[in-house]
C-alpha cells in the first residue's frame, strides 16, 4: 500500500520511540479516576477510625491501619469528608483562600478523598494550586553527581560546579556498590568546595546509607521507598512501621531525610489491586505524613514510564506533587528519571513544576552528561544547562540553576579536585594525580578522565569503613593540607547535624549558613504581587539578565 509521506516522516520522530498504552483499570493502567477506586468516607467513634473509604476497621490492611491511626487530622476529618470535593479544589486555586486555611482541610482528607479532590483540577489549575501550596516560599532544585566509572575526581568537580550554580542539595550513587564511602566523601568535599552549606547524600542500600550518615559522610537521605498496596509493601521486610523506625534513626543523628514514592511503582511490581495510580500514590503520601517525615520525593520518579504511557499521566504526576504539598510536606517533585526520546515531551513533563515552583523542581537534575548518570539518566542533564537557564530568563522563573562563566567553572572544578586530592592523601587512599585533577577540571564526562585502578579503589573504599574513618578524619586531612576554607565548611556541616535546624520542613542552607525552611521562609502567595518573585531576588535576577551569551547592545560596533 502506498504510504502518505508525511505520516512516514511523523513515524520517524523521536516521540514514536516512547511507549504508550490504552487504559486498563483492572490492572492499574489508569492515571486517575479509576473505576475501582473507593468512594471517600470516614466514621470516627470515640476518637478511633472505625471505617475509612468504604472499608470497616476489621478489614483494614496494614496501610489502612497506619494511616487511620497516625496520618489523618481526625479533628477536621468528618467535616472535610462532607465538604464537596469541587469546593476544596476551588479553594486550592483561589488566591483569596490562604494556604493555612486549606491545610486544615487537606490534612484531614482520607486517601480516596484526596484523590477525588486532585482529580477535579486540570493541568493549569494544578499549576495555580502548586504555586500556593508548596511549603517553602523560594523554589529550588536538586542535582545528581555521578559517573559510570565511579571516578571520585569527576564526582567532586561536577558537585562543585553544581554548587556554584546555586543548588542546595546534591545526590550521588554508585555503579559498583562497594564504592559508596568513597563516592559519599567525593560529593561532600566537591559540594563544600563549590559553596559551603550544600548538603549531600549517597543513595545505596539502606543500612549502608545510614552508616554513611552516622559517620558524617552524608547530610540527608531520600531513597527510603514506600508503596501503596499491602502486597507490594510487605514484599521482604518492609512495613510502614519499619520505614518509620528508619526515619527516626536518621533524624536522631541529625540527618535530614524524606521518603520516596511515585505513581506507577505498584504497576511495575504487579500488585495494583485494580486501583488508579493517583489513589495508590495518595496512600504513599499519607504513610509519609503518618511517619512524621518532613518530606517526600514523588512524581513518578524511577517509574515515570508508567504514568507517562497512559492517558493524562503527566497531569497525574503534577497532581501527586500537589497532593504531597497539600499535606504540608516538602516536595522533591521528580523530573529526574529520563522517560522520553522527545525533547518536546521531556520539557512538557517538567513545565508544570517549573512554572509553579516546588521545593525542588527536579529531585535529580543531572549535573553530568546523561551518558554518565548511574541513576539511568535524568529528564534534564548538564548539556541542557544553557537551554534551561534561557527558559528561566524567558519566563522570569527561578528554576534553581544559575549561569556561570567558563572561567568560574574551570576555577571551581580545579579547586574541588585539589581538595579531594588532599583528602585521599590524608586518608591513605589510592592517590589522585595532578593529571586527574586537570582532566576533571577541563573534561565533560568520564571518557575524558584517566583510568583509575578500580580494584584498588574498591578495596580502599571498604577499608575506610573497616578503619572507622569519619568526617573528622576528612576535616583533618583538608586542614593539614592547608585547604582550610573547605575544612571549615565540612566542619560546619557536621556541626549542623548537632543543631538539627535543617530537619525542619523544606530546609536548606543558603549563603552564610542561613538555615532557610518553611518555618522562616513560608510560602505567602496570595495572588498577583505576592509570594516569590524572581525579579525581587536581585542577585538571581541580575545573573539571568546578564547570561554570558547575552550581547551588550551598548558595546556593539556597527
């Protein structure tokens, strides 16, 4: 059959490499408003929930029990359940209704009520609501700093550049699990070289991650996953109570932490109970709230391919972010896992969070090239920096990443390499050569780096743990090598874990070690002329006005 030539060309466009499926409610392949989702309801007798979302207390699974006992503001629950969901959704969009007033309703909803309220909002209305409902006034973003060879110098250099670009949090992981201690030290030293006060984490198995934190190599954690069905959540040793206990372990050691969830995870694991992605994600958000955890990384995250494949899935992703904020939780709103071959689609995926602003617009913007991203690639990476910054400039939006000059990049990457070189020498680790520092200074990915002896590095990383090395040894190594400014930054970061100020909701450290959170930087949006305005943030506005690639018309010669 003769083909229509335009259709032939369209079929070759990158978007056709993505996966798409039609809705299938009974298998959970539906974004929201699933036909099997429960009807919202609650019955409270003598302060105890005896019925919730159509299920009697005797029939509660462990997630229902946990949410009913710890996750809902019962004082307002019956009133909230009787309030029309469209009315609550309107309140979320209405600038004349304060965030504090809405929180009284949204923290008293059941999971089914929450899903029903969010489902009333279209994408534009979700953006309006998100702008008001995020806890912290100032939007920011988080980055990944990884590479496929676990090269420590490259991690440090990328971390330093990202810190200079203005990010307050940075995350690394490992290609090989045994590298974890070395990678954790590398990103911490690199970040503190770039800007004192940036907090870092190393995403690995939970017991190892907690151990790294207790030694002072990390300052926060976020990969403590929670799920929305009983079968998924009890596969292994996971329960809401065990996750809550783990959260308390981090907090008691002064480590900021948040849980992780995201639509599509239950579909991927095969136990959806025939419920929609939004309803199951609502249960995850309520588990987080019930555990007393200050925040959540959600928005599809590593399972973004599932909501991205179904009808309205990207709308659902913004909706689950909004629900997280509406429960008064810090929100790291995804935009990390690569999900599309289409540049238009991946921009569309982040545009809602980008326009509205969230606590962290990306929970993992790749500070490296995606070919080096051991989190399987991010929605945006280091080669998108200038496009992303231009979009911030075009729309007058703070997306959390600021421009720097090439000279500034070279200087800060070299500083981080030299600092890490000193630490490795002081800790007796396999040496970092001047050649490696130079390569990390001027290189762009791990192909530009000299090859290290990975076997010796892995042995040294494990030996760090055996020898009982802590952050104090890192500080001493920096100080003894006369890199006193970075030594002082790492010391102050360790001191902050004793103070515990940054355990507050949406907390970060800005310049001068000012702890900024939803407590002292509460979102005060009440319509036009209120809330965060980029042009009122003089430093950031000036940096975007004067991006290095903008011409000065007064200096042009004609």
